[in-house]
C-alpha cells in the first residue's frame, strides 16, 4: 500500500473551485498549508448562493487566490498558467448532469470539450508535474457486467454528458502520449454529502419534502429490479484525490484512469429510506417522503458499481463512510444551513 503525503511547496490549480468536490479539495489542501489557485465561472446551473457560501469559506485562507473565469476562455486559461505556474492541476470544472445534457447540449461541448482542451494546451505549453481530471462513471453506459472495471469496453455512452467525459479521457491520453503530460482521470461514482449539488437526487428529495411536494422516483416502481447506485461520500472522494496528487503515472504512456467509488452499491429505495431516517434524526420527528414512481429517464443507467482495486493498489484508497453515516452528515448540515425548525 502506498501512503502519499501532500507536497506543500507546490502550487495547486483547482478548476471548479466553487463546485462541490472542488471546494472540499481546495479546503483540504489549504488546511495543509498549500498554495491554491481556484477558478470557477459561478454559473447558475444550480443555486449560486451555495457556490458563494463555499467560496466564502475558502477566502480567509492566505494562500488561496480565486479567479472568476471560464475554462472555455483560452486566453484567460493561458494567462492564468503563465502568471501562477501551477505544479499540479486538478480539472473539476465541467457542466455536470446526465439529464441536463439532453436539454442544453451546447454548454457541455463548450465547458467539457473546449474547456478541457484549453487546460490540456496550457499544460502542454506550461509543463506540470501532474494533471488530474474528472471523468465519470457514466462512461460505462448501460454496461451490465458488474462491478465496472477500468478495462471494460466504454465506447457506447448513453448520454452526451458521458460522451464528453469519454472524450476527455481520449484527449488526455493523446496529450500525455504526444507531450509527456502525466495525467490521471477519475471516474467518479455518485458523490454526495453536506454542501453538495442541489441537482443530485438526495438533495432534491430533501428540498421537495420541505416544500410539501412528492418526490419522483425513476425506477418504474419496480422494487425487485430497483436501480443500484454506488454512492460515495465526499470525504472519501477527497482522500482518494489527495493521495493521487503527488503520484503521477510513470511509464511509456503517462496516463491512467481510475474508478473512485464506494465499491458497495445500494438500491435506490434503501438510499431513500436511509435519507428519511437521517432527516428524522436531524429534526427529532418522523420523516416520510410522499413518493411518485415513474419510468426510468433517457440516459439513466440501471446500475453503477465501482471496482476500486486499481486505486487501492496505487495509493491505498479504500472508502470508509457508510451510507447511513454520510446521509446523517448531510441531513444535519441541511437542517442547519436552511434554518429548519
């Protein structure tokens, strides 16, 4: 097992720093005394106030510098690299969401393809020690073999979002091959926790409950063949990334892709029941969602299940947080943040 420590003498560039994972990673690096350059366009895909709250918690750190900008702006990205000369780049800026990619495809091409190309070009002309970038479990498409392994065939994505993430992996491989850029892609599996993304199901369920609205469950009401998701708590995700940062790939092609998930998928209904219980504990009263069952949405996959053996082998990463523990942390934060009696 490889135990890795953060090098505090390096400069870390985190794109998407006001986002869910970007915020937590930036905070972890800053707490250890690292210099962090954060960039984010603060778009309105979800509640901007939540992004501002995250940023407000990063701003007191002396070694944090925030730049408001969009990675699809090549001139801005180039000047950022030239000015700050980052040693390690973590590209988490992306347009997220499977279903939204059906409604608004343009923004996915702009951010996830053009934006990532700009990051690669900047790494090419301003050599870095390591580029770590966000891929997604969605690249596995409707893969029926579980658990998903990095060596699985991933050429049949079922959403534009998944296509952009698969494209990122191909682009990173090419740039790594041509220009010797050490690069690592991370296929994230359903990340959740306090200060998370409101477009994620668990957050939306809580919002609907407190608005006296029913929750929509897209599993055809079929409990026997329910959707499975590999829910991964934010602290586990950040620990996995942190361990990788100073472990760039070596070899003829300096490009690796890893799953980063919980390796323990849960039925959607089990997850919902655990969320009801967590909110009940946070409020001191019984919580039960009003449920409406609908057919599975286009682009959704029946199961996500990560094999995490490669990442464990590389850096000793093994998630520790139970679904009950993680959802309790979320529920406690939610009740406090939104000042619910």
